DNA sequence: GTCAATTCACATGAAAGAGACCACGGTCTAGTG
DNA sequence: CTAGACCGTGGTCTCTTTCATGTGAATTGACGA
């Protein structure tokens, strides 16, 4: 593009009426002032937490609900309100720590979680190198020093448990008996409704003194949320009629995920803006959905380690050669060949089997274990992405793995 | 035809190793007064 | 004498291997009608 064209483009861009007034309202880290359709749940949370204002230990609380049902926002909002009241009344001994256990390298192991907690309390902890019980000691002493009522919000706690077992929770629930000046109560947030059933019964009973379930939003509720946010995010009349309804319908189809609905709306508007249109139309939503999905897959694929990429590439190869379902064995055979070509040492089938399972978790493939009777038992693998995304993925993989297309 | 045993092709679990990263304490070394 | 470099030890973490055990239904083969 020539220079003049570029300046022209920028000038045009400025001249155009912006679609967004405040885009951040639609982003996932935005904290809304009002949370529609969650009044009941927030009241329950408030009731549970209220004793903390008098420096009594609140009951432990367990919150269930699928993604995008407003769990995290509701908890944070309620906690903020409570902290506000506490501050007004001069109560400085109340502290809320929010930790998302899914964040890699931050809180996804026992050591890291406790280390992160200690950091929140103002202690310097190295990212590795110390024995775990040493970190516990530091955490304990920090707590004792502070003389606080600590409310610990552990988001996506199921992920942590899956990785590390329930020992951490056991330690944390016992913590109060060892503290004299401080007290800790735990709010666990889980996406997985049946997760608590696999916990140690002792942990389970002490952790779920109170339980709240966040049901999925229905389409109408999502519409309310979208309307409320879009009134702040967009200029009046930017959205064509039916846009909000369609976004809501898409998201409601996906177990009432409000986060997804908001993302869809934001990306739709971005697309409209980029194409120089002043209004967001229904068609933008379809494009947006495609774009979100494509970027999600591409991001995942790029972020994977070599072995994952190799495995995925093998799956792509096999599935290109035949229609229908693929078995682990077939994938492994191709995988070994691919490894030979790229000069990497192949992993054992055991490991590849795990990788396939993980790719399934990431939603790039669908893998279901089925028994074929006399002919054994295997995962039936199929790709969970459409053709255009698939081709793009394949190119990325070939580039990353240094493969040429032929063969 | 019926029913239990067999069998396949992996899945799934547990344990343990390799290698990267890191903290800590002790020892060595070079620079300083 | 002291600050900083350098080492060994012991810890975590991730990825992986090894060994062991589990599993669901098509197939088989014995059995009886």
C-alpha cells in the first residue's frame, strides 16, 4: 500500500462515526455495576459472608455453575460491596483474596497456590526451590502477623483438584485450628457440577458448609445482559434490530454462556467497524462466530508443544485419507512416520493416548472411547473443526513442524 | 437360540526418572585497606 | 577482611517412560431345546 493510501485510510477512519463508545464494557474483565438475574445468588453470598464484618468466621461456601453464568462477577461484586462497608466502618482486618486456580504458572499447583497467597499477604516467595511445607509456614506466619479475617476465593477450583488432588483443600480447611489471631474461610468456585463428589468426604463436608448453584442464563436473560451492556458500549442505534436477539440465541444454545454472548457482540461490532459500516448487522454475527472459533483454534494450536502439534498433524493426515472415525492405533502409526520425517524421537503410545485425550479436552477433536467388541477398545477420533479452519491449522502445523506438504 | 467365557486393542493408573529451574549455605577468589 | 563468584545439595515442576491393571462388547463355543 502506498503512503497516500494509508494516510487516506487513517483519515477516513477518523472521519467515520465510531461504533463503540466504550469498548471495555464488553470485555471479559469488566466489572459491571449491576448484575441482572443474579440477585438471589448474590444475596445468598452476602448472607454467608456477612459475619466477616464482625470479624467472625463466615461459613465456607461452594459455588457451582457452568462457564459464563456470572459466578465470578457475582462473588467479586458482593465481596467489593462488603469491603466497602467494612472500610466505612473502619474495619481493616478484613481481606479478600481472589485467585484463579487455572492460571498457568501462578496457581495451578499446591506450591504455587500457597506461594501466591503468601505474596498477596506481602511476602516474597521464589517461584521454585523451597520445600512446600516451608511455604506453608511462611503463609501461616504472614497470616498470624496480619490478624485478619481472610476470605479466600478459589476460582476454577476443580481444575486445581484435578491436577493436584485434594490435599491442599484439606490443609486449607484445617488451617483455622492452627491459627490463633486470624481466620480463613474459603469460597470455592467450580464449573464442574459433580466435582465435589470425588472429594475426600472430610474436605467435602467442611468445604461445602454452604452451597449455591448458578443456573445457566436463558436467552431472555442474556438479552437483558446484552442490552444493559450495549447501551453503555455503543452509540444509540448502532445495532440493527435482531442483533442482540441473535447473539443471545447463539449463546443460549451453548449452555447460557453470557461471556460468549458478549464476546460475540463485541467481535461482530469490530468486524462491522473494520469493514467501514456504521451499523452492526445480523450477518456480522455469523462472521464473528466463525472468527472467534478460528482464532481460538489457531491460538491453541500455536501454543501447543511440538509433540502435541505432531500428534494433531497425524490426526489431520489420517482423517484426510479417510472419512469417518479414526482409532488411536492408526494415529499412532502415522505419528511415528511423521516423527521419523521431522527427526524427532517418537513418544510411546501411552503418552500419545494421553495427548489425544488432552486434544479432546481442548475441543479441537472429539474423541470418545468405544469398545468394538472382539476388535478391541479405542478412542474414536473425529475433528471438531470445520474445513476452512482445518486448512489453516494444517498450514500452521506444517510450518511449525518444518514439514513440506507432499507425502 | 442362549449364555458365559474369551479376546482384542487399547484405556487408564501408578510410580518413577530425566532434565530444567531455583534457593540456600558453604567455599573459594580477588580486591581493598 | 569482605563482597562476590562458584559449587553442591536439595527442592519443585513438567514431560515422559515403564509396568500393571482395567474394560466393553463382538465372537466363540458349549449347551440345551
